[in-house]
C-alpha cells in the first residue's frame, strides 16, 4: 500500500519524494476531529511508541498519526552520512509533505527528543495555522556535554554488545538507523548545533515534559523554553524519570497530555478556563 486512507488502526506507507515511510493512524480522521502528529526520537519508529498512540486517541478523542522517518522502522533507508542540520531538513522539507498528504486540517505536533526538535523547528520557523499546539517530550534545543558523552558511550555499546540485534527487531536496517543518528550527533560540528531561537517564534500553547534523570538532556532545556517563550507554557517535570516519560511513566504522561489538550480545546472553543 503506497497511498493514504485514514482508518482507526490503519497502517501502510506514505510516498514522500523517493522514500516510502511507514505509518499508523488511530481514532477519528482529520475531517472529524483534531489530529495529533507524533514525531519519534533519534532511534525511534512507529513500533517503539508501543501502545501510547492508541491510548492517546482513546483518552483525548483526537485522531493520532505516527510515522517512521526515513532510516527508521520499516521505512526506506536514508542516505548517509546525515547532514548536521538533518532535523532542520526534516522539519522544512519532509514534515510539510507528510501533513499535506494525510489531509491534516488542525491539531497538535507531539515530538520526543529529536522529534521534539523537529516539531520546534517547524513551529518556530514555519507559519502553519493548522498547528494549534505543541507538545515536547525530552526536547533538545542545544547540545550538552553530558548528552554527547552518553551518545559516545552508546556507539561503543552498538559495536560491542547485542544492541544492534535488539534494534533489528524494530528497524529494517539497524545500521542505517543507528549511524544516521549517532554519527551526526558525534560529528565535531554538531557540538555547536543550537535551535533555541525557534522558541522566540512560538505563538501557540506549549506543553514540555522532562525527566529529571534524563541522560541526554538536563532541565536546562526546559529552562531555555521558560526564559524565551512568549506563548502559554505548561511543564511536567517527572522526578527520577529518564529519557522516555511515555514509557517509564505512561499514566502520568498520558494524564498531562490529555489535560493540556482539554485546555487547548477550551481555548479553541472560546470557553473560560476553570482552575
């Protein structure tokens, strides 16, 4: 299947340029309800969201769309090496085509880690009135030495442990998925990567979720949002949680997102918020 037809629990492939990208859709179609677009982390894919997309659709009434970027999951491989600005390329060239192809009308971008960076770049630097809200889980706006050290350690694990085999359960080409992410982050030029100025242009409500024990990013990422943002911001800081709140603390993460979306819907409807 290479076309797109929304169905609850549907799956298939979008064709974006010369790449086939796997997807799943849950809940109502864009014609029936707002849509939540989920953008995965640097080693993520559709399957690694587990059952969180289904739970979001059931809990919120939103349609939920998830897809694997090129190089991940069952999607076509990407060209290596990825450029240092690969997240900007994804936000500027690929995501707009995905949204148009699925008939996106209004809704929210939800990104985790690299996906949060892509969602931030899109929201900050592209005027798209269809996007009414932004959810950032463990976002990255700039590099931190501790995070880069962790990524270097994972490179060693990939070469010396069963990590490659474990990734092969979820990615058609685990080398493409891993090298595309790891080599870019460990490129010496990437140390200067910084997209924090995207925050200056947010004009929609934002929810940021961060674990206090995240090895890839500290609370400095959240503080950057707090210091720069002009639009409403909600934060959910989860003590003891690491890099994947939706997996480590799914009930709390789901509740936080559902509450945010409910408030967003009230704003859209022009209803007064009740504390």
